[in-house]
């Protein structure tokens, strides 16, 4: 039977789960590097769902042969974390080819995510940080979801018996942005923008800014689609026909929303000081500014799910795997943000 709620009485003190991600990429390495910096970065306790054998292969490459310890239950993780990186083995046999992703590892990659979500709903983990996955090889193995986020929404639905609408936010200390439309051709974007989608997404963002980031009166800035936000219809009608009416309805419902703003003037320092998050109309309109401001530190946060989920804002970097050169800054940020969100959500349930 699906469980409609997470056991928060346990998860308040539970460690974070980190799914191993694509084992041929840099995921295992950056997880190890984060554990290495646990004291300097004041990280919360976490454990890995994945493969102890594969993590040991990477530990040897990183000179951390004695770092790992197998656990059978997440409750063991917090006590072991100061001296060892706890790993909860997924019962899937898998071999490693560093730098070469293969569909053969898909059961391990997918199983690690499924196990982590299961543990969160059981109250044994406070949230999930996902290492990057290589979607192309997962597709070859029969994976049918566009990506991590959609898969997690489905897993949550299995546990709760309810459909969950997820929203992707990219966040750093400098900026929080959400793309209204994500992975689609630019030519398809105008037709995908609707009042309903703007309303649904903006409402989810403001709820998350309150619940997950502790802001009492968050302010959301919404961009236009066209240059100069359409310039009163001279360069496109989407602002007048769709975006502005949606904003007015949001304002009428009591939400602090402004726009539509010209995207080219939304992201300088003075402009960013006037809002807490920005809702942009398409992928690059949102991601270019945050990756310009903080390429290494950006964190992918999934809003709208009953579980906490963050991820580093980069891919598997197969070409860097096993060389000890991977930058763990974004993974560090993802761990810290997951911990912050979990604590803020607990406050709302107290």
C-alpha cells in the first residue's frame, strides 16, 4: 500500500542519502571528495546508495582506500560518518569501466535512486542528493523517463498514491532561477507557454521559497519571452496575451509577483536585489545567467515533491572520470542545500 506521508519523526535526525549516479562518470569521485571535506565544510552526515565495490575502486584512485564502510541500515551512518563514508549496497551485480558508460550498469544506477526514495519515505533518510546520470545509456536499457526529475515524481506517486508536479530550480548564493519550459526546441517554446502553466509554476516556486528556503514574503520576478518583453506588442504578443494576464491573476490571489520583465535587464546585481527568484520562459534564458554568475556552485533543486531532492548542476563528465580532476563544488552545494531544505521543512511540521 502507498504511504501518503513521510515519517518525519524519524527523518528529522536522519542522514542524507546520495545516489551513486553514473558509475563510469565523476559522481563517485565528487562524493568521495565531499566526504573528504566534511569537517572543513561542516557537512551533515550522509551515506551512499550504490555499490561498495565500485566506490572502493574510486577510493583507491583518490587515495582513500580506508575511507569506506558498508552499512545495512541508514541508522548506522551518522555514527560512522566522522571516520568513514557509509555505503548501502544495492543488491545488483555491476562492473566498472571508468569513463565508459554502458547500459549494463543501468539496474544499479536506477536501483540506487529507488532505494534512496524508499528510505526517505520510511523516515530513514532526510533527503536525496543525486549524482549525475547518463540518460543515453539508461534509455538503451529501457529507461522511459526524460530524466531524473520525472522519474522521482513517478517514484513519489508510487509511495503516496498521488500525482506530483515537479519544478526544476537552479540555485546559488547569487541567484535562483526556474525555466518555465525546459528541454524543448526554441521553436516550440511560444506554443508551450500558457497562463495555466505560468500560474502553476509560479505558485509552486513561491510555496517552495516559503517552505524550503524559509522566506516569509518571497518576491518572484517573471520574465517576458521576447526582446524588451515584447515592447507593447511591437516584437511579439505573448507578453500581452498570456504572460501579463497570468501575472495579474497571481497578484490578485495575493502573491508577490512582478513582470513581465525584459530578460536582458533582469540579472545584473541591482536587479537581482529586487527579487528572491526569477521565473524565465525557456531553458537558456534561465540557465545562462546562473551559470555565468556561479558556474561551479549552482545546484539543481526539485520543487513540488514530498521529498527533498537536490543535485549538482553538471553532467557525468565521462572524459574526466578517474583522473582526480573533478570539481566537487556543486556537489558540496547540493549537500548543504538539501540539509537546509530538510531542516526548513521540519520547522513547518513542528
